[in-house]
């Protein structure tokens, strides 16, 4: 499927983003005005406020920008687990890590992690 098939009227929605993730496709949005890339659907660019956002495939490798080990998890989640900001050229995505990782380590998109709140990008 092309990225636009997950979007509604040209705009990526949370349900379209989740559907793509369940298909093993990592989507984000790129701002036509400033080039900023986000890893999850937004109504407007977080950097410049523009609503001119294109749905794009995100890179499937990135670098661990920050990482947190969740010890006390929300109800329904199995702790401990690792959540990271994964950085790539132009942006970042919040993701689950399959294993511990150091800041600066290269990680690869593995598909969707199943969570009680829906799929989350999984990197390892
Ligand atoms: Zn922008």
C-alpha cells in the first residue's frame, strides 16, 4: 500500500498510523514549510505550526537519542520495559525497545509492539 492509503483526505490520522504500524509500516509526517519530521500524527507541525504536512515513510534505522526503563508501568502493561526516542535525519520517533540500548546506539525498526493502548513502533 502507498502511504496515502493510510491517510484520510491526505491527512494521517492516529487510526491510519496504527493500521500502518500493524502492517509493519512506520509512517510519520513531514512539514512542507520547514521540513520537520514527526513520528506520530499531529494536526500541525510542532516546530512551525504549519498544517501543510505530508505523510511519509520514516527511516527504519535510527540512533537512540534518549532511553528510559519503565519500572512502574500503567495498569495492564508488563514492566520493566524500555522506551526510547529514536532519532533519524530530520526527526525523532517515540518507540519501544526490544532490549536495553545505549544513547547513540543504532537501532532498527522491527514492527509493532503490542501494548494495551495499541501498537507502538518497536526498535531493536
Ligand atoms: Zn514546520
